[in-house]
């Protein structure tokens, strides 16, 4: 009886420890959008049936910045890129260095424009017609249709990605 009781206790301890270990290991997966640049809130709405109708077309890029003319002047080989000024609404937050939204054949993806190698809001990657974005300072290049992964240069992290929620009727909320 004593051996049987010890055996049951050991079995319960084993099951308990196995369950805890399984839960801990299952929760150690990668974050959906790991932070690759200094944190800045991102929360704004675009309307692909209204002002941002351009992004309704497949394989287009919209860049949302505070200094439209300056950013546009730095773009080369970028006829697929349309630059938008941020509205100055206090309720809207536009990430660390501005945001680019890509229509990847009908699915919208959003990235911060800040180069993760530089971590400086004023050093922004420049998207182009090859659906890559290049940092003008460190020369790192990122594949915009492949999760913002680095393809060349000294950078080791991908672009900071933001969530894109479809609100319906052509409205999308970009957020972290």
C-alpha cells in the first residue's frame, strides 16, 4: 500500500511537471511583430476607397510621412510609390520614422520607414519599383514582399512590421 501510494504521488508529480514544462515551451515562440527599432505608437486608418485609393491597386506602395516634399525628393526608381502627408490629428500615431503600406497582390502589409540598423527616425529606407527598400546611410536593403527581410548590407534585423486590420469598406487600421 505504501509503495502504491508513493507511485501515485510520483505519477502526479511527473504529470504536473510535464504539463508546466509543455506550457512554458509553447509560450516561447516568436513574437508576431518583434520590436526592431525604438518603440513609437502606430495607430491610424487609411481608406483605399477614398483618399488612399491608390493602394487599392495590387503592387503599389504608399509612404506616410510628415515631410512629403523632402521624402519624395529622395526617391529614385519609385513610380509605384505614392507619398502622403500625415494629417496632424492628435489621435493618430504614425510609428517611429513614418510608415509604408504595400499592396502585395491584394493583401496590405505595413512597415516603419526607419532602418533597424540605424535606429534613427530621420534615417528612413527608400522604397522602389523592385519592391525593395534601401537605407541611404548604411546601404542595407530589404525585401518588401518577403516580410521586410534584409537582403544586403550590415543590417541583421528585418523592418519593423505593423499590424493591418481590415475594418471593411476599404478602411484599414495600421497599428502596433
